[in-house]
C-alpha cells in the first residue's frame, strides 16, 4: 500500500515537471521570437525593426521633388512576411 502511494506521488511530480519544462520552453521561444533585428536603409534614413512575430518600419525617404516621405508602419504575424 505504501509503495502504491509513493508511485502515485512520483507520477504526479513527474507530470508537473514535464508541464513546467514545456511551459519554460514555450516562454523562451516566444521571447526569442519577439527580439528584433535592426535594418537601416540608405534612402534618406528609413529604419526597420524585424522579428518573427512583428515588424516596425519608420520611413524617411527622399522623394524626387527633394521632399521626404515620413511614415510609420507596424505589421504583426503573418502579415509582416508579405512585404
């Protein structure tokens, strides 16, 4: 009877450890997917930050009539891969 109780406790502890490991792995992968990489373009100062889950672009382009196109763009997954 005592062995049976110990086995049940061990099973419960193992299930909790597995759930904890899976949760930690998911949180770390989500964190990694949110870290952006900075890209700078030589078109007048456009800067783009791209991560797997989103992209943010701050446009500052020189246009033909010597004026600047200034805008911001924020795209979330999966639309950040279409552009």
